[in-house]
């Protein structure tokens, strides 16, 4: 039996899911105030700032949020995880006020 990672599945354009996802851009700029949508029930209605662009293991664009707009970003070992919320997809966020 051969195992294949889902993100390695080749789509109709000849690229893997991961290759296609890596091409997707982050559409919410850093510094933007967003509200977490009802799809995230435990945090529904919470407003936070986008402080970092990240990606899922399959290349999907994700967002890290924080209550402080100008929170400094550290590497994974220096990051104050308790002050940031990681792994939000664009569809789980509603734009409130975009950074100019």
C-alpha cells in the first residue's frame, strides 16, 4: 500500500495542492484590525490585529493575530505564544480597518 500526503496530490493543472497554495497571496495586510468570524466559535467577535503572515503545512496562507498592533515578531523560539493567536485562515477573519 502506497501512502500519499494530501498536499502532494496533483491537481488538473499539473501542480500539487501545495505548489498551488504557495502561489496564493496573503490578502490581509499586517497591521489590519480584523474580527474573528462565527466559524471560530470560541473566539467569535474578538477583534485583533494581524501581526504576521504564515502558512500551513500545505502552503495555505494563514494569519497570526495579537491585541497589540505593533507587537514585535520573534522567531519561533523567542515568540511570546501566549500573546499571539496563530493559524487563522482568511475565511475566518472579517476585515474591520485596514492599515494605511
